[in-house]
C-alpha cells in the first residue's frame, strides 16, 4: 500500500477515534508516526498538534450546531487549558520525566477505575447543578438537560489538563473528558463533545511554534490531516449514536492504554 | 442569544467558522497535495514562511496548514462577538483573553522563527 495512503488511513482512524471520545487523536498519531513511519519525535508531535486541531474543528462543526458541545463551558475551561499548555514547557524543566510519567500513569489508572465504577453504578444518569447557564448544550434533541458542578475546581483542573498536555505530549482530552464527566458531572456525550471543542484551542497554542520553526513536514502532514478531517466528521456523527456506556467503556480502554505507556516510560522501557 | 434574524453567533456563528474554515483549509491542503502528487514536490520540512514562499504545491500546503491552525482563533472571535451581543460581559472578556493568548503565541512563534 502506498506510503501516503497509509498515512491518510492512519489519520482517518485517529480522527474518527478522537472525535468519538473527545480526544485529539494525538495518543495514536504520535506513536504511529514515530514507530510506524520512523518520523522524529518533534516532527511527529508538531504534525500531531495540527491533526488535533483538525479533529477538533471537524468534529466541533457537527457538535456545536447540534448543541452537543457546551460552548460557554468549553471557552471558560479552554482558558485554563491554553494557559496550562503555554506554561507546560516551563514546568517540564522542573521535574524529571520519569516522575511525571509515573504520576500521570497513576492518575490515568485512578481515572479509568472511577469512570468504570461510575458507569456501572449509574449508566446514563444526567446530573443537576448550580450553574444553570451551562445547560445551553442541552439544546440537542437527544441529550437530557443537565447542570454542571464544581466550576472553580474544574477551571483549576483544566489548567492542569493543559499543563499535562504540554508536559507529556498527549491530547488534553484524556484529562478534560474525565474532568467534565466526573468532576463537573456533565453527561458523557456532552463531556466528549465539549472536550472535542476545547482541544483545538489547546493544540493551537503549541502548534504555532512547531509550524513556524519548521518541525512539521508539510508533505507528511497533508495526507494525515486530510484523513483526520474526514475521520473526525465521521466520528462526531458516530459519537451521537453510540450508547453512553459504550463511550465510557472505549474511553476506559484508551485511558488504561495510555497509563500502560506512561508506566513503561516511567520504568525506562519506552 | 440570537439576533433578530435568528442568527446565533454562539452556535450558528461558531459552527459556520468551523465548517467553512475546515472546508477551505482542507480544500487548499487537498489541492496542494494532489498537485504535488502529479507534478512532484520538494522538501516539505521547512519553516512555515519558507514553505509559503516556496511556490507551487508547497505554498498551498503551507497556507492550508496555517489556515487550519487559525481556526481556533476564528472560533474565539465568533464567540467574543456572540458574548458581546448577548451581554455576557465576563464570558466575552474570557474569550477575548484566550484569543489574545493564542495571537500572542502566534506572534511569538513567528518572531522567534525569524530571529532563529
């Protein structure tokens, strides 16, 4: 199979997967480009950041119009993730990478456990809250009205999400989806769509440096971005049809996969 | 909050920016990519300004990738307009602040690339 077609197919899968789960797809794209296509890590990360934007824009175009993405909440938390992403590089210099990776792996295992337990206890329960204006996303025909909780904690958490994203080179969605669903108690479908809306802003903050510096190979990025854009549009539509329990189950699997990768990095095997 | 004509910047406006912007950027990248496949393309790993100045398909790829990365800026601009029109002052200030951060990041990246 031609090299470019493989790149486009990889992008298609990552885009669909990312839009379904509120991730940017970077956790797939970076390993695919580095391990599968022998691309240097900096070029893979730069390309991945542009693909995260493509996943976000392709999916959010569908989700915002359908009322699934909570724009007000997304921009408020986006402020935290953007600041976090911009400061991530500074913090990265203060802690050893292995320590960060170990902490992140622990956080992911805890997140997976909590999400799985929550899904088993209350599979599709919408929640109620103290911030009624955030119920804007309930305009969508299929999503029940909801209210979010613990806004100040979530804003702080979004800063951490952006920071972790900048520190560890993973999509911020792996943190913002649990933040929206577990901390703020937004329904999983709203959490996924809002996270998908937010990650474009977070990725853009970091992408400019890679793009202007010449760390992105445009001839490689082009087929991947084209695949991602198509995959994201498909994934956003699939996400609306999947049952909440399936979304959570898929997300838990991905979180555990990332936790495993981070644990391997912590012990020096990856 | 909708205008009198029913156009809501926070949903219709943002969705339009995303939909049109994605179509335009993906379209430019696709055309540049196809031209490159047919007629050949040089080294694509260059600083953005060199890429855009490279001519032919490289210029299209560079412009397309830049357009794609500017879409979040457009989304925040549309959101700022929406919040201003609906009188949500604190949310408008938040979106303008995030917009400023992204533009500052863009300017810093461009300046550092030129200096380096």
